[in-house]
């Protein structure tokens, strides 16, 4: 049984998150997207934990469902913590996902965090002074079946491999608990192929999730599990054994806001090759550049992209281009997508929030079964019938990778261009790092 899972998001109690990120609204948006299993997010926050207990009930299989029992996605208890600490003479800043199978386990972990001086009321994604090693030790000593997963592992500022606050290896980051790190999460600025170049990750599962701060951002990345039944145990074993994952759904990494090296204040954006030639200092202001994910991958890679022997493959029912590695045949393939609202916005020439975008978006997702069915499997003729030929053409171009992207850098999302006409600009200034609900 295949199930689309998005297991990283934030509640309304986290910084820069939509106030509409409540449990019922998360369920509604997950359903509209076609997501069958979704994260609760932020169970470390005491007030959000109360809302989880109020709105959800445990099913006895490690997952939760709405108490209303209406048809809706299932929930998994997933949270994220921000560890800021010193190790090896450097300041480290690492974001880590923690998944547990029961409310009782979450409650005990929260209690232990509080005993160790962590202010869990401060934010949905709390900043704690515990090292990655101590986080793993605390969590796994309370719940051995917990999953501890480095989040958006390449993000420069807050990740295990981050150029500005991370490490060169998971062994260095997690010490004796590195053996318990069964998976990493790609983040928006990398895709599986980039992670396949890292030999340390050969024995770890590569996962992708949205890190959504609002309902519409759910599912911009997701992982498709192929498991006998939907339960925490089956998810846990799929990740631990690197099996029963059908494929991942990916945001174009160039569209991520840290793909290239640069300095947004000065408009500097460099590829890894340019950075090697020109250095890591902004030529305009003299300050250090923010080293992009692509450059960082090049620094740590143990194999080249050519070594992967990437090739196109197929998945039953999927009309989009699917990519696999001939050199690593046991790795699940992946599909690159552009969010449906972005495609419609370019097709009709209006901002995403415009009724000209929202009306066809809701019609398509209502009539064709959700956003993922529209992007992946709906016939072009059916899309055209509901939303017009230009939207159908845009989706078809995205399916086949016939797009261009100005890569993102230093906190600014890249800009997707499906059609050649239109303004040619470096970045869209409306998509800067601190934009609300990103």
C-alpha cells in the first residue's frame, strides 16, 4: 500500500508560521494535497501538545487520527528542535527531527528537556543548549523506537552538514549515537542525487518533507512509503532498513533558498565553480558569502554526479519524469515537481494569492482528487477541461523538466520559469528568507 507522507511541518506556535496552522486545518490541507500521513509538528510546545491531545486520538499503532473520526489523513508525532552549542571550538547550530510512537513518550521527553533547562514555551521549534549527542541520548534512552533525523541537512545556518554551523560528518555530530541515525532529510535546496554523492549516507535512508509553515506549503516535498499497513512500526522499519520506500517527491533544489553561494544584500550569486575561482568573500561589501548547498556538497562528496549514472525510469501511474541511479540501484527514485499554485500563477500571469490562481487550484484539486494526482497522474486533457489549456501545458512541461530556474541563494528562493516570456530577473524579492509563512 502506497502512502504519501509529509512528516516535517510547524504549528501556529512556531516563529513565522501562519496562525491557520491548527490540527483541523493541517488535516484539511493534507487531504487537499493527497497526503495520507502528516506530522503533528511541534509536540515539544506545551500549548500545542494540549491541542494535539484535544483534537487527536491514538489508534494503538503509533499513529493518531482526528477525534471526529471523519475521513482524514493520519498523524505521526513529529517535532523539531534547534540545538545551539559549542563543540570542537566552534559554535554549532543543528536542527533535528524527533519522531515517537506515543503521547506518553513525547510527554516524558518533554519533561526531561525541561529538567535540563530547555524553555519549551519559547517556540514551537525550541532553541535548546543541548548538543546533538545529548539530544539523541535523551530521546533514545526514553523511547528506543524513536527516530532521530537530521533536518534539512545541508542548510548553511542550521543543519548537521551546514557550512556555517554544522559538521563534516554525522559521526562528528552525533558521536556514539551516529549508528542510531538511520535517515537524513534533504531540505528544499538538495535532492536525493546530491545526497547520494556522500558515502557516509550510503547506509542511511534519504527522506524529503516540506517543512511547511502554512497549509498551502504542505507537500512541496514528500516521501512515498510502500508498506503493508500504515503504522509507526512499518514506517520505522522502512526507514531503518532502507526498504519499502517507493520514491520521493522533490522541490527543484535550484528553487531552494540556499542552493548557490551568495550575498543577497549585494546581489551576488555564484555557482560552486565560480566560488572556487573567486573565493568566499563578497566582492561588493567584503563580508563572507553564505556558502550554498551545492558548494557544500562538492566539498564533502565522495563521488561525482557522473559516478551516479543518473537515468530516467518509470513508475506505474506516474506521468512525470522519474530519476534513478544506475550505480545505486537500491536507492528509491525521485520525481521533481513545482507546486501547483506556482504553475497556475505563471500560466495566468497573476500572484499566487489572486482569485485567478486560487479558483482553478481549488477546482482542479476538488475534481481530480488532490494536488498530487493533478501533478503526477491526471491526463492533460482532463486538466485542460477544468483549468484551461495553458495550465495543462504548464503542468506537462514541469512533468518533463522543460523549465528553467534562476537558482536561489543566501535566503532567497530561486525563480521557476516555465515559459520564456516574462521578466528576466535574478530573484523574486517577495521570496526572501524572512518572508512570513515560508
